[in-house]
C-alpha cells in the first residue's frame, strides 16, 4: 500500500500555454450554459492513467519523459485555452464566468516519485481504495477562483509512471476529459517522433468551444444559479456562506477499509446478456418496440443487479438508479462531436430492490433503463431542476446506484509515445459510490471494464454474483 511517506513530491511547476500571438496572447471569456451551471460546485473528478515502461529509470525519466510531457502539455493547451484559466464569479456579476488571462494563467503540474507496488496497481485484483489516492493531484480553489485542471506525474522507478488528472465538473465531462488527454498524448508522441509540435490536431480531438448555439428554453440557467446559492448554505452550514462562491463542495470522505477492483465483460458475455434479456422480452426483436440493448445498457443493468444483491437487506427499499446522457447529438441544432464542455444531463429511475433481486432482474432493469433512454426523445430536460436537487438530497435509506464514465470514451487509446496506457482508474468513485464503465481492447479482444469500490463483505459478494450470473 502507498503510504503518504512513500510518495515523494519532487517539484510543483506551472505550465502555461505555448505562445501564439493569434491565440494565447488574447484574453478569453466564456459564459457557462445551463449544462456547465448544473455542475458549478461539484467536487472535481479524478482519473489516473498508468503507463508501463521498464526503462523508466530516474535519469531517462527526468531527462526525456518529463520534459517531453511538459513541452507537449504547453503546446496542447494552446488548443484548450479556457481550461488553462479559471472559474470566477465577480461580486458585481449576476453569473459566473470562465476566464483565461494570457499573462497569469497556467496549469499546476506536480512531479512525484513513488516506491509503491506498480504491478499491483495496474492489475485488476482487489486493493485498498486509498492506495491510489496519493497519485491524484491536489485541486486548490478559493471562493472567488477555482482552477479547472490540475495534473500530477508520478514516477515508479524502473516500472512506469502515472498521470493523475483532476478536472472541474463545470467544464469537463467524460468525453471532454478524454479529448484533452488524447490531444496531449497525440502532441507528445508527435514531438517524441518528429522533434516538433504539430500545427494541427486531428478533428476528433480538436476542441470546439462554440457554446452560443445552446438555447436555454427551460430557463435552467437562472434556476441552477439560484439552486446553488441555496445548496451552498445547506452544505456549508452557515448563513454567512457566499452565494457566489465557486469553490467546489468538499469531497465526500472515503469510507474506512474501502476496497476497489476492476471486472471485465467480454463481447461474448455481452452477447449472452442480450440473449438473456430477449428470453424475457421476445417482443424486443420487433423494431417498433425499440428496446435498447446496447453494450452500455446491458453492462449497467448487469452491474447494478450485482450491486443490489451484494448489499442485501430489505427488498422493499428504494433504489435510485442515476445515469448520464451525452447531449451533443441530441440537441437541436446538434453540437459537433468535438464540442468541449460538460454537456451531459443526469436522468434516473426509481424502483424497489426486489426488482433487481428477481431471477429475471436483468430483463427488468434493462427494460427500465431502455425506457429511460427512450424518454430522452420526449423531453431531454424535463424535470432537470428538480432532479438535481433530489440527487443532492437523497437520504441514507435510499440505495443510490450511479454510473461514472461510459462506453466510447477511448481513454484506453492514450499513447504519449512510449506505449498505450496500461490501466485507467476513475478514483472519484471511491467517494461517490458510483461504478465506472470504460471500453478496453479492440476487435475480438474488446471488453467493457467495470470499476467498483465497496467494503470487503460487499466486494466479495459482488465478485461472486458477477462471476456466476452469466
């Protein structure tokens, strides 16, 4: 296990965007849409990417790898200027803003070294959740200013290195985080192979910050601004709390003795899950019934029933199943695939634990999730304001099952020039109780990776249900 003493901080540096008189020399101000305002004060998301590199001796790492990472980061940030800046809410303003100041703003990068067990960290076996936390960067914010991105690079001598990324929910969703990470990696690999930075990025990772086409037909911007002013007082327990604070709410505490592990669903297993659902819903083969049995639906449904069964307890308790939909292609007019921002909307359904526990629980939950997704066509933002308030106010009597990540995010295609990422860990789930979903592998080796963080008895039960339920 990595104790605080085993992770040595070597340096903390600030990396600014590379100079370009047409881009980085100009102040940039972005006004958040209702999408970004939804997550105005959510705690940052944390992601760890582990890269195996047997010749990562300290000399090579400090003379070649880390300088290349910093140089490429500077050039990549030139395409992502708003995230170099900060979120702020001036006292005289009725709304917050994202502001980039070319002379002052940069991204904090921590350089560390660790003697921890790298091979154990990149494996899929069960380990203590807190073991990963020293590799995530500190996210330092105040009431008047919050950074949007923080990074940490940790060397494991002669084993590999880890890139830890903390991102602000108000501007990063999973797709945006993956887009930035892959753009940085593309730039670094280009520099390593060709000795110079690329002039252009591939279209799919070249971000668009054109937010003006997003229309607020439901009046959600004002509703969310008012909601956060109220919620801030509730969470910070003080009448003197600043209603215009942009400081993320405190992170939830990690439960003691929490374990985490990764599990995989192969394409063959996904096929079996689909067949299982169709045995209970044969009408779903009719195109007019439109039952969504995508990999995402089947994986989330299967994992959720394993989680509820692992918890056990009262079968009549309520289970609040929360999931997020990417709205880029669902808006009118649609946003481009490379749109950068947090454009996900949270939806949910509520049912009894017994629905998950039944013999045909997979078919029941898959049908409910499919119906919830189908409902997006009728009202993408129906009840959005009330849904956020309810999510933030759920009591302990309700089991919350939520999903972090998604299929199609492509985190596992990241390559900085020394080989593909070996392991991706969404460490935020240790605090939120969500399970993570990511794609891994290609072709016949394509799998869906599931990350869970549970207490030991539940983890053992979950592992048993997961391995025997198909």
